C-alpha cells in the first residue's frame, strides 16, 4: 500500500476546516483515499480533551493530538496514548501571578474536569462555547491535577503577564494565543514534540511524517515534520517556516497535501 507508514497531522480550525467550519466533500474524499491506501491521518489541535468534539473514524485513524501536543488520545480504543502534563510544579508561579494580577483569570484543564480562578465572562464563554463543564476555585491546589494545560486571560494585561512570567518564572513555558490568552504547558511540550512522539508510538519513521497548519502554535509541528505544509492564507509566522505552501483552507488545503504526497509515493 503506497501510504503505509505515512502519517499526516493536520491543524483543525483554519486548516482542515474551511471558513464555514466544515470539512468539504473534496477533503473528505482525499483523506478517505489516503487512509484506504495505508495512510494514518489525525488532527493536532490546541483544544483540550473536553473541548474536542470532532472525532470521526471516517477521517481520523490515529490518536488525536490535543492541548498543543501535551495529550494524544486514542478515540478508537477510548484511552490515553500519552500525556505530558503540567501540575504541581507551577502552583507557586500561578499563586504569584494571581497575587500580582488579581483581575486575570486562570483556567486549568484536567482530563475530565476543568477549573477557574477568578472567573469572568470571557472564561465562562470560553468553557461553554466548547461544551466544557467547570468549577470555580480559589487556589491551584483545589483544582484536580494533572492538567493538560493552563490558560490565562486578561482583558488589558496580557503583555505585562508575559513579561512577568519571563522575568520572574522562567521555569514556566507559555505561549501567547488568540483573544488575549496565554497558554501554559509543560516544558518541552509543543505540537512538534507531540507529533514525533506519536509517530514513535505508531512505529512510523520521522521522514514519513507530515504536518499541515496555519497558525503560530503550529510552527514547531511544521518544523518537526519531514515537510510542513501551510495554506496560502495561513499566518505570516506559519508561512515563514513552510516547507511548501498549498491551497487555502477554503480551496482544500489538506486535499492538496494528499495530492502532493500521491506524486511522491
């Protein structure tokens, strides 16, 4: 089979999905062709386990990478493939952050439950928009650990919080994301390390691993892959590291990737 031991990991929003939030028939047909010929296809997203509701065995046949590479979940067998969690090692940093920026919200995502310190309307919408149930707590020790990730929201102080973490808590790995959010993960965790760990778990050589993504949080994955494909309407940061630029997500970016691999293999 021509695509045996070939893995494609695609970002979700802005890459696999078009601007209307659907996977087009063209893309689904190409993925079905890729899988039928031995390929392994999955999604790599920043969403948590609770916030990902798009698993469909018709187009996903490998564990899904969640929380920007921290978690790989095998939906077919309903089990964790791996979890590189964050937890007690950042409790003091979160307490210090909350004391210094008391209006900031701290969202903590364990596998099956989520928690928030200093809940606000934005945090509530962030949880409910993804159908995530949550509880309010006043200290990180009261939030069930370990966590897939932590997210910090501040309406006006996002840059100041980033400077604070960089200078006062360099042990904390953070990533600025959309909507004035800051995402905290375990040191060494990103979509790139998650992708290669997943490939190792599946017994797939790294030179047969491909990634598709459009955003800032996809950069490590695009660089780690044998070739990182970026839709032509992707972000400036993603386009800067693209191994190859493909059609936009509205014109079947992932379908274009499979067409290219069809010529290679």
